[in-house]
C-alpha cells in the first residue's frame, strides 16, 4: 500500500502557482519525501526531494510541515507543459532495512490556458 | 550526459513467448530499477539491481527476472507471457553509492503488447 495520499486531480490556471498537497502521516524519521511527475506516456521525471527542511530548485519548491506528516509541491508559474501526473513518495535515505518503491496513484494536474 | 535508454521502445509478442528488455543507465549510475505500469495497477516496482546483485524485489511472479552486467547495463526477462503482461516497462537508474539511496532517473520505457 502507498504510504502517501494525494488528491486525484487538480486544475490550475496558466501562469499561476500550482500547489500540490501530499499526506504522509506515517513517515519515518529516516524517510525522505520525493516528487516525480509523468507527462503522458513518458517515463517519470524527478522533480525534488527533502527530509525536513524546505527545498527549492529550478523546477519547484517543496514545503514540508514541521511534524513532517504532509508536504506541498509548488510550481511557481505553471505552464501548459506542466500538465502531468504528479507522484509523491516516501523513501529512506539508506538501504539498511527493507524499503519499497511505491508510487501510489498520484495527482493529475491540468494547467488551463 | 545521455539519459537512460531502453530498447526496444515497442514490442508485440504472443502469449506463451518470452521477452527480454534492455536498459542502459546514465553513465556512472550503478543502481538500476525496473517498474511495470498498467492503467489498472499504476506504477509497480519489479526489482532493483546494484553492482550486479539484486538488492530489492517487488511482488511479481518468478516469470519476471532480471540481471545486471558489470557495466551496469540491465536486462529484464519475462517468460511465458500472459495477456496481463501488456504494459509499459520502465527502467530507472540512480547515482547510488553503496548503502545510500538517491533520486531515480527514468527511461522512456518499452511498450509491450501481448496478443
């Protein structure tokens, strides 16, 4: 079972910020939050990841709550090319113990012109 | 750097046949993972290889197998194909060091159709 919960779908107006929430209430202390997106029929694309601090790169920002039970991916100025399925997953930072790669169903983001 | 490459991109097979898919990771990446994606089940993890050893495995029958070569290239094999094996098979490589997990970079996938 996926360790994350995401809304099934969201719409966003082009040029506006897209805020994609993710709930991971059972996250462990050594688990990171990763975000990927998949544009139709392509392989998933890595976006960003974080442990507990907020992170920003050229693609997006990741805001993780202080209790780490939820996070938000922010695309600051969404474009039509950002239309995709966005996956939030949690994974440990090391290979000690068991770890799984579970993608869940993701959020289908549609950017509207 | 070149991205992850997968061959072939499209494949049509008949039930009962076997198939081998190939993946070349990003140069310097030592971890290769395989996923199956179907409309009904979504993205499901098959297995992961690191330094020619299977390090992790998903919940798939033994008909699905894989291997990794010394140059980190990987192959997966599906024997006795079933209609339900029709899917997009994705390979992902990661710049792992031993014991550390990093982000994954995915290839474009191989679209397998079983008739």
